[in-house]
């Protein structure tokens, strides 16, 4: 009778452990879909508009460009050169 109890307990522990493993695998599968979204977001980042400096025609992202009164410039020096 004692062995039957131990056997039953062992089966219950194994069953619970496998259930946990299965649910954690399912969680990992659920966690996977956001990854491709993050990749597609990273692919969208270089879509920043590229502008050319009005003085030296160097191409740079609009976020790094200096926007002056008469155009777009790569540096403060070129903005001053063009606009005085
Ligand atoms: Zn320039």
C-alpha cells in the first residue's frame, strides 16, 4: 500500500512537470511572433529621408541635417557659408 502511494505520487509529479514544460514551450511559441515585428521595425528605420547639403552636396539623414532659412546643410559652417 505504501509503494502504491509512492508510485502514484511519482506519476503525479511527472505529469505536473510535463504539463509545466508543455505550457512553457507554448509560452515560447507565443513569445516568438513579436520578434519578426521588431525586425520589420528595424528595417523601417533606414527609411529616414536623405537630404543633400546645399553647399557640398553631401548626403545625410534629415535627422542629422541642419535646416537653415534657405536650405539644408551638413554642418553649422556650411549653413553660415551659405546664409552669412
Ligand atoms: Zn556641407
